[in-house]
C-alpha cells in the first residue's frame, strides 16, 4: 500500500435496525486503494448487513457511506459506477449461458464485448462460457459472479464469502486475481469467518462482532504477538525423540522442545534457525524422519478481539 493511500470505501457511524434488534451499531471503517482488506467476524456478527448498507441494498438508520469520494445518498449513480460486488450467491439467469449472462451485464454497464472475454479468461471460465448457467457447480457460479463484478474494471471490489463452494484450485485462482487487482490499485473488501483463508488472502483485517466494529490491524501486526514460530519434528522411535529433547535442552534451550507425541517434538524455532538445529540433531546422533513448520494463525487474536478481550485502533 502507498504511504498516503486513497480511501475507496468509508463507513462512518453506520447503524441498522431490524425492528427492535440493532444489527449494526455505529460501524466505522475504511478500505484503501491497493489493499485486500478482510471484514472478519463470527456468523451473525453484522458483516453482510454492513456491506449491504454500504451498497445501498439496505437502507441505513444512521451514519454516512462514501465510495471513491461519492456520498452514496446524494451521489448514488456515481458511487455505484466505481464498485463491483458479489453478495451471497450470484443471482444470474440459469437458462442463459455464462457468456450470455455477462453480455447482458456488459450491455447494462456500457462495457465492450472484449470486456466479457477478458473477464471469463481472468476467472478461468473461458472454456465453459457456452454452457448454461444452470449446469454450473456452486464454485463455477461463484467464478461467474466474480467475472460480472470485474467487467467494468471497478476501483472498489466487494466480495461476501467469496470462497464458498470453491475447490482448492478455485481458491488459489481467487487469491491471484485479488492480489493482481490490488497491485493495480483496486481496493478489495472481502467478508468471511474463515480465518485461514482470510489470512492468506488479506493484507489487513477489520473486525466486527455483535454488530460493533472492533478496529483493524495488518496481518503482520496480528500475528506478531502470537508467539515464536514452531516446527514439528518426527523421529523413528520414542527413544530417539527423548534423546533429541535432552540434546536440545542441553545445547539449544531456546528451542523449548515439547513432546507432541511419543515420537514427535514441537520446537520454537525461526526459519533462519532451521539449519543449525537440524545439524545439531544429526551430528548428535538423533536423525529425524520429518520436519514440518507450523504456521502462526489468527485464531488467538481473533477470539481475543471479537470476544471482547481487547479493541484495536
């Protein structure tokens, strides 16, 4: 992200009631050009409500929304011209082909025929463009929905639970598309409760729980305090594992070896320290069968923030 990023989406004190229930309460956050931001929270936290209020799909009971500097109440057409979105399941025509669906959307937006082909290619659907949409799997419908959101090369892209129905290949493709768009200056907002996927997809997390915004932080900030990186080391026998633990405690107590099973140790060790620890084990007569780095995850900071344990700026 640039040092002085452009604000592409701004929510200020946005509130929405459903009868006596306050779905979101004075929610405020921003999304900047060139970033992939994740709107994270448990099911029912208010993520979809906040997004629908931002897009004018729900009327709001208070607050202000601006998209690329346009107030969505006073300058709604100009604001909507800047945004592409997929909210929940894409609502397209099942009796038309994927290409025909996109052609309809392109005509409504004033996009060229080439924009349709470019969008199909970008999401990997060019070979299935002639098939009727009713024959598509859920993952293919998600891809086509993304394609229609990209037709006009929006400055802001909003996706609500975009990995639903996608297989691992589809999720990998989605990551690449979103990263490429952010690199070209597009602001991307993705809502989800799937922490592992959001950790890979997003640069920054915006937290919401019980209809209240809990603040935001970069992924690096969130994982910085979750502890030392770890590796799981497997040995051929319990005896070798025990000997390795004793060796490390004597010569590398900083690794704090802990038994994960009779033949496994979990070591606190940074990637840069792998060669030295591996060499010590091998030269010390403790050969290992496998070495598996354990990734730092968002689980602890997420539960701390959305559970009310702390708020962040």
